């Protein structure tokens, strides 16, 4: 019953009947990971996907020289590693717990069988994957086309939207945020100071307050640049 209560409000499983949730709960495996623990590595067989119960997980790739590039960070209620599972492929990246995390592991074989009996699960998953595709397209644009200030502005706006508040704490250390944005911690710190000086934000440690949302939107869209 505890498992059902915790997964029934997740977007991926929202709208399922009590009977469907019961079937789903019968195949879910709860797993706990400590901070820094590897969940899976690139190239491992995709035996199942995960949903974050609590905590945070980073998805990243390593270059040949060991440089890390964070691709995404997932928090409570978010699924990850769905695509390789349903394509019958290996995991294309690494996953690591950023903090102590509880994850729901859904085995591929059991879930596919469940979808055959409960097609509504597939519709929910398609909706989630569609949103993920839009986010990935935006990430590619941010990392390849936009300058670092625009990437940071977009990230702050996205976080505020996710939190439902113009005031929030950064969920990850600045070193990892810099990695996610494709820059260095030193550049990120300078940019946050510049944003504060220009009146876009107020910054105190991990706490960020958006003061000029429209200005940040213009910066994120490339319609405005920081003064030289």
C-alpha cells in the first residue's frame, strides 16, 4: 500500500485505476543509493528504468580524457532511462546519485507485459517522453547555439517555473551547475555576480531571487546581452 501511495501521483502513472496501480506495485523494486553511488554505467544492458522517489540523480557522459558532461539532473517524480529500455538497448550514459536517493526500479520485461494488458500506461509514457524530447531539443540549442549568459538565464527561469516561486535554492553545487551549463565554476560565479549587479537577480549563497523575469527572458532568448 505504501508503494501505491507514493507512485500514484507521479506524472508517468497518473490516472491509473486502483487495480492498475496494484499491478504496477507488484513489479516495482525500491532501491536506495547513497550520495555518489553509481546507478548504472554507459554500455550496461538496459534491464529496466527508474523513477525518483526522493533525492537527485545526474545523467552524464565521460570523454576519453575523463572530462564529465552532465546531460540532465532528475528529481522527485521524474523517470529516467526509459528510452534504452523500450528500444531494447544498452544505457547510453552513466547515472549517479547526487545525494541519498530512493528510486523505484521498474523491470523492462514486467513493465512491457503490463503495458500489453494496460495500454493507458503507454499513453502516459508517450506524454512524458514527448516532454523529455522538447527539453532535450532545448538543451542542445542552449549548449550549441546560445552563449553562457543565455544558458544561465534559461536555467534560472526553468528552475523558478519548476519550483513555482521566484525565490529558490539552487539544488546542485555550483561546480555541477557549471558543468551542466557547459562552463567553468569561475565563469558561473562571475556571471551570477553580473546578473545581480544588473538587477536580474539577488543572490546569497545557494539562494536565488529573480528580480527581473522579463529581462532574464530576453537574455535567454538572445534578445538582450550583458553590457560589455
